[in-house]
C-alpha cells in the first residue's frame, strides 16, 4: 500500500509539474482594448463559422475596417485583422431592445 501511495504521489507531482510548465509557456494575454482579431477569433466571438464571418459578416456596411499589415519583401499585405474593441462595439450596437 505504501509503495502505491508513493507512486501515485509521484505521478501527481509529475502531472502538477507538467501543468505548471504548460501554464508558464502560455502566451501572455493581450488586453482586449488593443488586441487584433483574425477571422477565427471573430467567428468564435460571434458563434459563427469562419466562412460566414469572412464572406458575410465582414462585408456588412458598418462592420469595422480591416487592418492589413505590410509583409516584408512583398508588395502584398498580410491577412486582415480587426480591432477587437471595434468588433465588440459593432456587435453590441445590434443588441435588441426589450419592449416592456
């Protein structure tokens, strides 16, 4: 019994150490006020597919303008990015009003 408890304790400690390593390797969170979102993040936020966001949502009048950063060594520009705070503000403008 004693040996099994030690093994289990050792396994638990290994799991804890692995979790701590994983936490320490996480990317730092960027504040929402300055974060830039891709189609993927917008899709997750709006609970829509990436295709719907890319093809329909971003094409709507009034949807925030995309930011396209330059790509080194190319005349092309990078993938579209949107200011998270602008997407959130746009979304909140579409909240329905309750009728009392």
